[in-house]
């Protein structure tokens, strides 16, 4: 499998293996863009696990945005960006994971990703 250089849970602590029922770390963007050959297609349980991971990270990101000491307008803009990530996840889970990782990294570095 191809690996990207960013962690699957950038900016947050991963859920423990006890709480997730998994002892192995999951990456949400393991495959490179466009790599969708039938032999590489994940099974339904893998896809469900990936969606669950992205959903948990989105939930954490929303909580972080809510806790920020910024104007209501800035929080609204940040929340809209997270909603865009949510919509992207419905069509392209790896791209949503990358966007979310960049968003969280910007928050971690003290520069809210207001665009």
C-alpha cells in the first residue's frame, strides 16, 4: 500500500484501540488519487471504518472551532469549511481526509484556516 507523509489523525489524539475495537491503526487516505482498480477496492467494513474515522475527526474539529476565541463570523466561516469537508467525504473520502488534515494542521499551528 502507498503511504502519505501525514498522519491519519493530524492534530488530534487517535482513538484508543479499546474504544474502537481495533488494535491496528487505520489510515484514511492510504491509496493515491485515482487508484481504484477492482483488486484494490476496500470491502464494506473497511469503508465503514474509514467513514467512522473521518466522522470522529470532523466531530473533534467542530468542537475545536466552537472553543476558539474568535468572532462569530470567523466561527461561521470555519464551520462552513468543515461542512464542505463533510460533503466531500460523501464523494471522495481520501480527498476529504486530506482537506481535514490540512484544516486541523492549520489550527494546530495557530493560524485558523479562514479562506
